[in-house]
């Protein structure tokens, strides 16, 4: 498995911790985030990771900024991306099981190292359930592609 990871200046240390954690799990990591604490605009990392995931060059992505909010907003502008901000493992697992999240995001100013690892593991280890959830994920895709869905 290959994951893309991106971050801004608030999340360099946590990004490195997560890269090490993923590597220990045998996952190949493409790091497209900043490696310095100089001010860095998070949309760049969100777009880079979003593109790698949407193109299939990466099987999924991890995004970290101060809150996880801005960087996931940016990634979600890429067609086909479902980036979910999660601050605890339950939502992280459900984001895969029900929403088929292809990017997990969280905040370096919100969660600590160990919680971040749990969030990543919960998302990675969960499986998308399909079924009735596929219809809803398809509706989200329809909004993305057409700006509308029937009945709304
Ligand atoms: C940077 O100060 C901060 O705005 C950024 O890391 C992120 O939290 C934005 O959503």
C-alpha cells in the first residue's frame, strides 16, 4: 500500500511521527508536505495529496494542519476526494465504513501523537461496507459532478 501525506508548518513533527508509524506498518509514504516550520499555505498540500489520491498514484492520503479543517477543505475540491477530519478513532473508522473516505485529516493543534496514530490506524483498518452507503456516496459524487441531485 502507498499513502500520500501532506501538512503545513503547524504539523511537521506530527507528520514525521505519522510517517514513521506508517513505515513501521509496511506502508510506502509519499511526502508532499512541508518539512520546515516556515509559514506554509495548507491548500498546496491539500491539493497535492488530493491529486495523488484521485489519480490512483496513492491508495489514500493523510492530511495534517493546525485543525485538519483547512487542508481537508482544499483536498475536497479535487474531484473524487472524500477527505474527512476526525479527532477520535470512532469517526475515523466510520468515515471509511460508511463514507469510503479516501483521505483522513486531523489537527496537530487538536490531537496528540498517540491519538493521531489511533485515528490513522482506525481509518486504515476499517473496510468500506458498500450496500446502502454506496447510494449515498454516489449522491455525493453526483453533487460534485452536476451540482444537483434529484429530489433536493
Ligand atoms: C495555520 O495557522 C492554521 O490556520 C492552519 O494550520 C489550519 O488550522 C487551517 O485550517
